[in-house]
C-alpha cells in the first residue's frame, strides 16, 4: 500500500481547532443555562467552576500534546504516518470530543441547582466524561508515542470516583474534578510530561 502523506502541522492544527470548538461550545451551553437564572453567588460559582474545568481540559491537550503530536508525525516514517494519524486523531480524538460533550451535558444541568445532589446519569456524564477524556488522551499519547501516559491513566480513576461526590453536591463534584486535574498537572510538572 502506498504511504499516506500527512501534513503534520496542518493535520494537528485542524484537529486541535475541533477540540477548541467543542470546549468553547460546552462553555456556551453552560452560559446559556446560567443566563436563565438570577445572578447571584451560586450562578457565579458555577460559572467559575465550569470555566476552571474547561481550562483543565484545554491544558491537558494544549499544554504540549499538540506540539509533541506534530513532532511525532513529522518524525515517523512516511509508511506509518497514515495509520498513526487515524488511530490518534480519528479514534482517540473522538474519545476526547465525547468526553467534552458528556461534561457539557452534566454542567448544563447543574447550573440550575449547583449545591444539591444531581441524578446518577448527570453525575456519570461529568465524572465519566472527564475519565473518558483522560483515557482518550492516554490512548492518543500511546498511538503517537509521546509523553508519559501513566499519570493520566491513573487520574482517570479519581475522576470517575467523583460521581459519588456529585450524588452529594453537584458543585462539589466539579471542584473535585478540578482538583484531580490540578494534582495531575503538578505531578507531571515534577516528573516531566
């Protein structure tokens, strides 16, 4: 089979833009949910938490994975680039997008009553969406042989465990998720990504 000529810079940039759009749309959905409510401390808290979680999702990928992905594709033998691109940007990238969408669906619901429990489905959407995002990023890294996937794979477990927190208080689940990501970033900064 002939080698697939993948323009690494263009390819990585276009897929990154899709992820940026998904994260941005999740913020738009949260803002639309909050716009129906009277401005007060709970609305402000949910807005800040949603923004913080979105920033964590953004940083997970755009904190270096995009640059490393481009370098990995450029360095790969031409006969492997096509397969690497499909596996990383087709399969694994889909998991990143689905994770963002699930989180957005959960955040939209908590906007109306952030300090009370949410139903299991929405708690799973938030915690499971974050875990899916992290596992998909691990898969992305493994396909391109970039970064250390271990810490992110481990971080998916406490991200999923935040479902129990959401059954107690929705905003507390988002706080717990932000803390999981912050702990992950701190660990990676000490060990190197």
